[in-house]
């Protein structure tokens, strides 16, 4: 519940929830679900599907998505969201911030089907590269 989580992982499914503490993950996973009430989320991963959320904290995702990637979803109530997407793939980027700046690369890049990237904050900036 309370405390930092730091791990290098490799597998299929992973779910992490904390009340108070930072989460730092590296590795390769099929499905990742990380939620934090108060703390920063920092993930450097090869993923197929990822969903992260934070009530109060920054979210930083550096993704090297597989060709069969399905989706990226990030939500924060009051915290900035930074996502570095894997190059060479096609993305459909959807962003929403009630009181923050949005800086996003073009909605599509690369070839093939579009991988949906959904990012929402209530009061925080969004940056997608």
C-alpha cells in the first residue's frame, strides 16, 4: 500500500497498485496495469497493452512497443504525463487536459494499423513524442 516499487520484469500480465509511493518498472510485458494514488510512475518497457493512472503524481512512459501493440492509456488527476512512443509504428493519439498544456507529435507516423494512445489529465500538462 505505502512504499516505492522498483522492478525489472519480463512476462505476460502485471498489475501494480500503490497508495503512496513511486513505481519504476523496466522490461517487457504483454499487459501492464499500474495505478497510484500519490506517487510518480516511471515505466521503460516493451509492451503490448498498457494502462496507467495516478491521482497525484507524474507519469512517464518510454515505450518500445511490439508490432502487435494494442493500446496505451494514461490518466492523471493532477500531474504531468510524458510519453515517448516507439518509432516506426502508426499511432492514433487522443488527448484531453482541462487545465494544462498539450504538446503532441502528429497523430500518425509509420506504416500499418493505428495503435490508440489515450491520455487525459484534469490539471496537468501532456507531452507525447
